[in-house]
C-alpha cells in the first residue's frame, strides 16, 4: 500500500510540474498571435509549434537562433519569457 501511495504522489507532483506557468491576462489585452510570431521570428526563433497553454500563456516549441531546441512559455500581453525548458 505504501508503494501505491508513493507512486500516486509521484504522478501528482510530476503532473503539476509539467503544467507550466499560469497567465492571468484578459484575452482582449493579448498581443495578436501573428504579431507575436513575427517578433519571435525576427529574434531568430524557428517556431515548429505555437499554442495557448492550459495556463493561458503563449507557448512555443522550436529552435533558438543557435539551433538549440526550446520550449518557452510567454506572457501573452508583454511577450516576456515566463519559463524556458
């Protein structure tokens, strides 16, 4: 039974860690998606996947200007980096 509890706690903790940041910005204040993508492209990012995360942040998967693989969460209003993996 203790092993089952330990496994459950591990799953719950891991699930929360993967969730990413939460953005509390009203949608009407969000930067336009195409403008946001254009800004990142000008900075040298290659965007493979762009989405709105479960936490209501902009999230990209792709490569930085050095060709390094990135997963980055952004504030949808200011384009500030909130978390990068």
